C-alpha cells in the first residue's frame, strides 16, 4: 500500500517537475540584461553592464527550463532561495567569432551583448556561460538580481519608436514576435523602409516551414531613424552616422555587415513586444550577417535581398549553420572534426544519430555521392560549415548553402519547425 501511495505521489509530481507555471515565478514584464564580453583569444570574461525593465514579456511561457538549442553561450536563471532552474536560453555572439581573428591574439576588446529574460517575482541568480567549439566553458559569471532593486531602469514607457504591424496573428503572449528595424534610413526614407520590411516578410513567409506556420508569428516594422542615409563601408572610406553604427568589413571581411551596438538596437525596441530581430540596412552593397538569438542584419537594396534575409534569419532564429564551403577549404578550425557541432544542419558524423540519420532512406550511401542527389534529397553530402572535407550537410542544396536555391532543405525545415513549436506549444 505504501508502495502504491509512493507511485501515485510520483506520478502526480512528474508534470510539476517538467512544466513550471510561468505565473509562479514571473510577472508579465521583461528583464533586459546588458553584458560586456571582454578579453582576447587566450582569456575571456563577462561583466554586467546594466539592468532594465520592459513593460511586457513576449517570450515563451512553456519549456522555461529547457534550452532551444545548445548555442555558443547559455543563460540560466535560478530561484535564489530554492536554486531551482526557472528559465534557460542560449545564444551566439560576435565576440566569440572575433576570438578566432589575428587581432584577438594580441588585443583585448569588449563587445556589447543584450538579452531579454522574463521578469522574476523574487530574487534570482543569473549565470551566463560562454562555450568554445569543443563545448568547453571559456568564461562564466553569476550575479544576483533583486526584482525590487530601485536601480533597475524602467524603459519603454514613453518615447516609443514609431512602428507598424505587417503581420498580426495574435497576442504577443502566444505568437513569436519578430521586429524589423531600420538602419541607415533617414526620417524622410521611412516609406521606403516600410516597403523593404514588407519585402523581407514576404520572402520569409514564402519559405517552408514559415509559410505553413505563419499564423504563429507577429511581425512589426520599427522605423528607427538614422541621421545619415546609407551605412558605413570602411573599405570605401564611407562612414555614416546611423542608428546602430553598423558597417561592412567586419573583421576585414568585405561582405560581413554587423554591429557591436546591441544596446542601441534594444533601446530602439523598448516598449514594443519583440523576441527576434531583423535589421535592414539601406544600401545596395551586398552583405549581411546573422547571429543566433542576437540579430539578422542585411542589405535591403541588393538584388539578392530576398534570399539573403531568409538565409541570415536561418542563423539568427534557427541556429542553422552555413552549409556552404569552398573547394580549397580543407583545414578550418571553425568546427573541429572530433566534435559533433550543435547546429542541427551539419555533422562531423561523430554523432549523426543526434542529427538527421532518422530521415535517411534505407541504403543511403554515407557519404552520399553528388551523382545521387536526385535519388537522395536527404543524404550525408561531404562539404559544409566552410570545409570541403570532414563536415557533412544533409542535402545537395539549401537556402543555407546558395542564394539561387529556393528552399530550406528538409532537415533545415524540420529544425525550424521544431524551434517554432518549442516557442509556441
Ligand atoms: Zn539545409
């Protein structure tokens, strides 16, 4: 009898272990945490910059203590008293990409990083951790946040940036909220920006699985004005005063358009419910970048705008890896060959079963020869993640490989579908 009672007690306790009730731990507001990641290739550290409160929470209310993906960094929020994990999220950062540059070997630098967390009811401990490509911790920092701290700045109650909804499928509580921001558009160019935001949206929702799952998204275009028109192109000696100070030639790579001014981006969004960020740059120069759970930034007036904005959003929203590579790339330390990368659409075959092995037709040759690409829309094709050897991709072509191909491959589609479900179910 005692045993039966124990089993019944255990059965009843299981849902409470897995599913925490949002309202038990959080209020319907957001805690914005600004950090500075500093250091060089040999030594990194994280410092807290600023805390602020935003008027609503647009993020998920389920899977609170689970990670969407592993990421290159993680944040864990624990109830201070019980030490129970009450929220988790993951991200990647420009700082971590910069660590592999020549400059990082000699010169320590600092990078802004901002995260939006649910606003806790009681004091919490927040742990933030950076991981290297071997999944080892390279920097970690823990701090306590008392939600009644008078120095937590209230933002987003006034001076809200003008904005328009392009898609409004439902309440911010139920839907995934994408904000599209303007970079390098002067006040008089905002009609052009709204048109460009519509184009980005049209392109995104012409791709599966976004097309079928459109009803789970809200998209808002946010008219953040710049003093100058256009964006900075250092190689052309063109510097512009823009809302987010973005520029081409990031790490001296022509097409890499990024910004380190994360606080300015989030300031422009204060008071508007948002979870995922797309920034459109008012230029016809080719380029862009997408960083997982940070932002997509892309040029709006190049002829490849439509595919590129979706490709970059594949990185920033879905944590997808680049499936492209160059034939001459054989030695590349972006993805070490003795570790399975966390990105869902590439594999070193160290642990293919954690990836798309279940989607392969019986008798698929591994590696799959390119000559069989028609027979095997899903295979294990060698080349991906910037390396021609040792890294494998799931399909011959994909939105994550070329601008010419029209779709995400089936494996990327499934990965995106899973993440949409994670945020909305
Ligand atoms: Zn793919």
